[in-house]
């Protein structure tokens, strides 16, 4: 039996555009209500269907929203609950009168903002670049407060600057505490200046005797509690503390070793 190959429609194997390829993870409206079709054919039907609740295609051209200057009517009806710019500054007046004054203030504010922006742009175009006078600034040295020149003896309450050597001063009034701290700082500076020319002498500590760390069992004492190593003869000692029993066991061991020598 011959098969008519020419009558076979090859277009039924190819999904026409537009459609989403399998694996697309974006939102597809009404997708969960479409069953019995491949992903490509189902998305093609959804994207080209005009008979939906909105009456518009899913793929339609979206026009950008243009910014609009807010427009306010001259006569607002009493009872309007929307926002009135600058309306919080007008009170004890009829509603229409207060809204008119608020509208005037708002329009003046918008006009002044536009003029200020225009002046800023013009000044920016005419601005002359500032050239630095020096490549680097000199370090700042205060001429008013100096603890070294004895111009300040204490600070009054409320001073929030740094005060050297005041951290360890407690249980004192603020003027007394600052006076003591400044005096200690000056004394420290004086001692440092006096000892600047002297070579410091470092006393080396005496060498400690080197212990023989290869000795496992000490001869004159017992072992430290919680020692978990083997102690010869300790398992035969009863009724004593760990130190006493281990000391007795070690004495017996040392005596036995000396006898054998």
C-alpha cells in the first residue's frame, strides 16, 4: 500500500512564533489552565490569544509613562481628603481659602526651585577650577591649649577633647581630675626629657638551672593528681590520697633500684 508523502503537512511539526522554549522559568498567565499540549504550542496560544479578560495581547507594546506636572484645581470641594501641598501651614480659614493659599505657596516653591536649579547649572558652567596652593598641608599645631608650656592647668566641666593620662583618674571632680592628669603628663614629659641622653641599662636575669626533663618519676614527691601513666607498685597502695600513695610507691621503687645497684 503506497503512502502519499506529498499530502503530509510538515508545518505541523514546527511551532510558529512567538513562543517560549522549554525551560523558560518566567511567569506565563493562565499557564496552569492549559493542558494536553507541548510547552511551545501552549505558550504560543497564550501569547497570541486576544480572547482574555483584559482584551489585550500578552506581547503588546508598552508605552513609557511621561512625567506630568501636578495640576491642582482652583476650587476644591470641601470634604476632599487627598493631600494638599503646603496645606498644613494654613488653618483657621475656610477650606477653599486655605487651599488657594496653599496652592500659591506650592507654585512659588516650585518656581524658586526651578530658578535655583537653573542658577546652579549656569554657575557650574562658569566655575573656575581651584588650584591647590601647596602639594601637602602642614601638620596642625594648636596654639591655644598646650600642656607643655604650662598655659593650661585644668579644664572646666563639659570639655570633650582628649586629655592624656586621665583614664585612671576616678572618684574626682572634673576640674580636679583634669588638673591631676595634666600634672602627671608634665611630670612624664620631664622625666622623658631628663632620661633622653642616658643609655638604658638592661639587667639580664640569672640563668635558671636546666631541669632534667628525662626523669619520669621524681624522687622526693609523688605524682600530680589525674596522672594517667603507669606507676610501679601504686596498685598495691590503699587508703591514701593519690599523692601520698604514689610517693610511697616511688620511694619503694627507688629503694629497690638502689639495692640492686
